[in-house]
């Protein structure tokens, strides 16, 4: 007997030994011994098995899985899911979703003629053990490098004896029944204890890390494809995927497996005499699955705090992005009060939240943003039935609505609007209470229940009523017991609705973090950490980034997204250039969703990042903090479009990238309703980064932007906060407030009286020296102006210019004393006073609603809209009294029938409608009085 004992992974005290060729490698970790036997399965097809992705028939789940043609009906275990007409648009590939049905299997062990092999001999040379196999149709050999770090490396070499399509699977890892495991992971969707219903094979390009894992309560075991088989170039896609990973075996047990090549995939066709080799690592880690994920990402794929601003500060990005949002290129349809959604649904508009532009208007002191985007979106969110609005009643794609049966605004948004305007608009609170006691479909076909612990939390924030807080905590505690502390075994979480976007697959960690901040109860923080760490497993941790530059935009052409090519979009041109590989890496990004993960590899809408940064700070979890930074920093100079999809390129880094008409965009898709949520995400990240780097000494209260899908962020700017020793500081960051000579510095700014407060955060691992020039049009300085350090970093300069150095990844904080901030809009909109006047009324004829918006010292607006549509009325006229008591009128001749009346002061306003039927007859409505 030959025995080899050696230390395996750092701090794990794992031992590796080989006792016989049949037993294989024994790894002892955390007091348990696991055997990785030298077992393989060889799959053979004489003809191409026609590998293809198909929609899996998993109830409530949108996900595509690999399948293969079979000639034996007994192996045709795949039943193709029927996809309805609403599933269409960008990211949905008809070649996958609507290809013809045929005999296919989704079980890897059925994907060819199968031969199982067990080693019949072995020899050891120092730290390497060689295995031989009794295979007559070619040859298979393997060896294990026992002392490789951090895990033993298993390498095999295959030589076919005849031509055909081959796949060699390693099937010797420990296998468990589902009752024996504490958790499992197969990318992208099987987490916690959700067991795949078939032996699906995840192709390399869909694996954030190239392995599957099983945890038995003490250790996590896996088989990891070595990094060289997941190269950085070309961008990982199905045609270049060199392997696949699986977790369910033929007996239905849970067993990490790797198959290479994929049957019918790259490199699978072999001729007699060809040589195919592949390496993998045998993982046994005394940690849970998410920490094993972290360990592999860091130790094998080199994940770390790897990004810096490099091309632009996030403040420059924010300036460029908000400027772009106000151009015609951003395709806002004024008549429909929404952003065009023609990438997916021709003729439709879609909005996320009124709070995104409202935050931008507040923080950036921008009345144009308020008038052109925030206010129209507020009317939209209160009147429309769904986020996606289309006048075409026959449109089915993504299930739009044409009805004015609002509010589509979530209860939390109503609460935020109520708070921002000083609780002077009581109709928001009435709407909140009504929504709490009902259900509503807001996005796609997902029904949301009103009386949730999340909504109870927001009602408590709005009212201060302890009953709501008690309900929130009671229901949240039950949620912890039923959802958080009980690993999910199926896709039936009632809080998830349907399983498409990634938040559905984890617990409600973002809202749990808010409940922690509200109550200080660490049970909610711990649950939030668990959910956030599970979410990181949707973020790419590979391919490993080479320490080199790569050539992009070859021949001066930017890559062209196939979907937009099919829609007739034009080729885009950018100079061929060399770019550092790290800057173009998808590591830290997620695919868009489970249903579109095959095409939308890495999306730039990383709204999870500020939450991860904050939760990581609370929990001292640097992995969460590094994932957050990787998701945002150093990726673009303006709005970058939606995703990385075809090739690596610097096109989306360019400031002018979004400044093209819709059909001239072809590198990636543009969802125009994403622009403002992305800008909000940047503000959230800037404020959170300052909060974290100052260790909480810079802190601002926030409201919640719920939106839909993954578009959640905090809203800042509606209430003052703390800036070190300055209480009552008002966040104030107008466009081009200052210029900095270093791109590595991001900043936030606030004001109080004659002080401008500035915090600069260094995004680089090197010290950053910078000169700062304040914009004299926005900040008036004088002879008495001076720079006062607030955190010990000294500055030199006078007037509106100064210089300083920020430590690596550090922060420098200053008060610029004796200046006059030039405030244009912020003070007016925030100057709210309690007003108990009537602000809501209904007109039965036409099913009309009248809302009176009280906008601080800025003004008032009357908004009247009808639920009735153009089937009932040809046109509608609103009659209302002005401040002098004189009747005025507005006429609307096209649906949707709605009216906006600016009002300069408070007074009791009377209004009525005259409505013209399609036959020309006229009806006069009831008269109402609103206001005081």
C-alpha cells in the first residue's frame, strides 16, 4: 500500500492520501474523510447530437438548459416548455424558445452511448498518482497532483479509437442523497436545497465559477474545472464553451461532475489519434457554500479589490448621464409621460419610479429635471395600472396595460413621496393604506400582496404607528423562520412571484437590511448578509483576468449585437485600440436574469452594489464590499447601454456612446427607462462609499426606491444629515460643482449656511493627489474663504482652488468656510409646511380622479385623469376655476384623458368635466371642490 499524507488548503488542515487505485483520493477535512474515486464516463455519438439550449419546463421558472437529440425514445426525457406570446423582446432568443419540438434529452448521461470506467491500476511518483483504465475503443489515462494548492489537481488525457463526438465526464466525487445535504449549488439557479429535476449540464459560459458544489453540513465538496479552460478571450459563449458542470447523477444523487468537451460542443468532434486533455480540481473546503465560492474566487480566479476609476470619476459619469437623460437620444415620450420601450415592445413606454428623477432634481438642485421628468413620472406612477404602458390593446409582449387604473407606484414609493413633500399630501397615505389591503400586478404578470412585512415597515415609517412596526416585525420574524432559516427546496417562495430576475432567487435581503437599520435587530442583518452572499453567486467571478492588454474594435468596428442586427440597426464604429483586460472584465456583474442569461452576459445595471457595500460594512464582510466596487467603478463615462453580450469592447466606455438615435445603436440594447435608475444607483454608491470610508461619520437619511425587478436603491436629498461634526447638512451636488485633476477621486457635497462640505473618496490602491477648483457660478468665495480639514487630511490653497492627497482607498473631508452656495431649486421644493386642505376628489362620470399636489414653496399642481378610455369618450374637457374665481378650460382629444393645471397659490378650486361620446353627444359631470 502506498500512502501519501500532506496538508491541503490554507487553514483547513485537510489531508490527502491515496491507498489504492480503486479507492482513489481520500481527503480528510474538518474531521470527515471523503473519497474521490478515479471514475469517468465516456459519452459517444457517431453523428452530431445537435446540442441546443431549450426552455426548461420548471414551474414558475424562466431558464434555458442544454439538450441533445436522441434516437431512442426511452431517453427523450425533455419536454419542451410552451412559451406564450408575452415572452419576447430583447434577451429572448426565438432560436431557443420557439424551435420545433423533437426527441431530446436534458440529462447528460443520456447524451450519447455511455461507458463507465473505473481505474484498474495506479502508480505514484512523489506527489503525483497515475491511473490507468480498461478502455478498448481508445485510451484514457489520468493523474492527480496531490500537493497542488489549494486543491489536488486531477488531469486526464483521452485518445479516441474512432471518429465521432465525445464527452468525458468525471463521475468520482462523493455522492449524497438530498436528505444528506445542507446545501448545494449548480449555476445559475439551483441554490440552497433546490435540487435539479434532471441531470442538467450547465455550460461553461453560464457558470460564474466553473463547478458545482454540495455541502454536507461540515464541508463543501466540488469538482472545479481549471481556469485555463475558461479563457478571457474570446468572450465566453456557448459555441466556445469547453466543458459543462452538473450536480445530479444518474441515480438522482447529488454529486459534483465535470464533462469535457460538451457533447456536440467545441472540441467534441474527434478523430482517431487525436489527443484531448483536461484538468480539474478536487474541492473539499470546511466552509459553507458561499464562503467556498468566495475562497475559490479569490485563491484560484484572483478576485480582489481590482478596479479603479481610471477613465472617469463617478461624478463625471453622473454629470454625463443626467445630461444625456435630458436629450432626445434618451427617447422620453412627453405625450405618454414615459421612456420609449421599443427595444422590447414597439410603441410602448415604461417607467421604473418617479423617485429616480425626483432624487436627481433634489440632490442636483435641478428644476428642469423636476419639470421634465420627475413631475410627469409622478403623474404616470399614480395613474397607470402597470409600469409598461401601451396604447395598442392588441400588444401581448411582456403583458402591457393601457388602463389608467393606478397607482402602479408601490406602497413604498407612495410613502417616499409622502415624506419628501413633508407629509402635506394626504392622498399618498390614503393610497398606501388602500394598497396594503389589496393585491396588484405591476410588472409582467407578477401578483404582489399588499399586507406584507415590507409594506408594514413602510407604513410605520410614514405614520409612526407602533401597530405597523409590530406587524412588520411579527411578519418578518415569521419570514425568517419559514424562508431564511429553512433552505429552499423548490421554486415556490411566495415573496418571489415568478422566478426571472435574481432577487426572486434569494431572500429579501435588501428590505431585511432596512429593517435592521430601523430596529437595530441583528437577526435581520444576519439574514441580509446571507441573502447578499447568495446573490454574489450570480455575479461573474471568471474568467480569470490576464495581466495584459487586449485588442478591441478590430478594423475600427464595434461588435454588433445579433438581436439588433436582426432589427436592422446600423454598424457602429470605434477606433481599434488596446485596453487593459481588467477594465473590460465582467467580474462583479450579473447576467440580466435566469431567462435571458444566455445572451445578456453582464449587465451594467448593478443596483445591488450600494446595498452590498453597506451591508458588507455593517457585517465586516470585505467580499461583499469588493463585489460592490467591482460592479460599478471604472466601467463607463456615461450611460453604457445594458450589457456585455458579443465581444469585449471599449465602445460603452465612451462619453458619446449613448448619443445616437435608436437605430444607430447596435453594440448593446438601450432600455431608456434604465437611465434615471442608473443615475440614482450612482448617487447611492457615492453616498454609501462616503458613509463606509468615514465609518459612519458621514450619514444621510434616505427613502426607498423600490421600482421593480432588481432596480432598488436608496433616495437621498430630501432630509439633512451628518457630515462629521456638522449636523443638519443638506446634500447638494449640482452639475459641474467642481473639477478635480485626479480621476481617482469621487466626491459628495453638502451645504449648511455659509459652509460647503466636501468628502473625496479615493478609488485607487495608490495615494491620489489632486487639485480642486470650485465652480464660481455655483459657489461664491471671498477673502475670508478658508479650507478646514474635518478628518485630518490637510489641504493647501485659497479662494476656490486647493490641493491635497488622499490615502489609498481612503477619504479626505473638508469644510469650505465663508462661501455662498448658489441654490436655485432645492430650498423651494423642500420648504414644506403642514397643509391639511383637501387634496383628493373623484368625479363619478368618466371615473375621474383629481389630485392636488402641494410642492412646498415651489408651487401646486392639479392633476385630473379618467379611467374611462376612448371606447367611452371621443374627447374630454376640464373646466376649473382660477385664483380669481374665473372658469378656465382645457381640452383633451385623445386617450389617455388627463389634465395638468399649474397653480401658484392655495385656494378652493372647483372643477367639472364635459365629455363627448363617440356618437357626438355631450355629457356634463358632477362638480367637485378641491384645495383650501
